[in-house]
């Protein structure tokens, strides 16, 4: 007996597998999920994408991170890493942005690119990647954005 799945069943199965993988990653590595909002990471990430995050001891240039900035969270790519007084600072930039983000000048004085970086303890997680591309679930993050208002 062969089981045949239609397109909707395949999509549902795929989403279920991704959610299970995300949950396992979350439990094992202390990660989580992030809903993308805005156009700063287009064309790679779009509003409503749900990205799987992992905790890592080391963040590298090219990694996509989520960091807290005041009361909001930002998902951008690391374009430079430098060290100040024994802790790491990360210069970040949205792929679709012209200039890098302004970090925390009190804790990360201007480094590469002449801007301050994001302190390492502000990093919430690093986007899980497969083959150099972030693992994401399109549109699902839009549900959480609706509840945020």
C-alpha cells in the first residue's frame, strides 16, 4: 500500500517537520523563533517569515543575528566583529540597508565602519542556517505580528 499526499498535505507535513526541528533546536541549544518585520533583510527575509534561532558562543561575520535594542528586536547580518575590554561587539546591517546600524556607543565605542557595535550580551540568537541560508517558514511569523499589533 502506497500513501499518496496532495500538495496541501506535503506543505502541512513540511511545516510540521520544521516546527519539530525548531522545537528540538530550541530545547537542546537554547534557541527560539523570530518573526521578521520590515524590509531591511530583503530579498532574503520578508515580513512574516519565521526564523529559527540558536544560541552560539561565537558569532561570525556573515551570521544573521537577532539582538535587543531598547524594547524592540532587530534581525540583521553581522558585517564586522571587534573586541572592547574583553567582550565582543558586532556591527550589523540589514541586507537591504545602505548603512550599518548604530549600536551602543557607551559599551561598544566606534569600531569598523566608524559606528558603534551591538554588545554581545544584547544578542538573543543566531539564525540557524543550512547551506548558508537561514531556515525560515514563510508567512507563519505574520500570525505573531498580528497579535503584537
